[in-house]
């Protein structure tokens, strides 16, 4: 199984959704943040990264 990409704090979010906070070795920190596409991911503690956990689904009209 391929590993999900990790995003650093301050980079623009590639997709809208919930991002899980992971530690420097990839361990789950037990927190999630919401971000919208194009907006920068929030600051985090040293070495922490974000992984897209649940992308927002939009209904087309």
C-alpha cells in the first residue's frame, strides 16, 4: 500500500477536507484540522506534518 503524501505547515492545502496531524515518524497525534483548498495549512509543532484524512465531497447541481 502506498504511503499518503505528507504536507508541511504553511503550504497551500491541495484539497478541502480534514487533515490528520502526524509526528516526525508518522505517528498519529490524535488531532485533526479543517482546511479549504488553496488556503495555507495552520502552524504546528516542530516536525509535525499533515495527511489528508477525509476529503470534502461536493454535490454538483
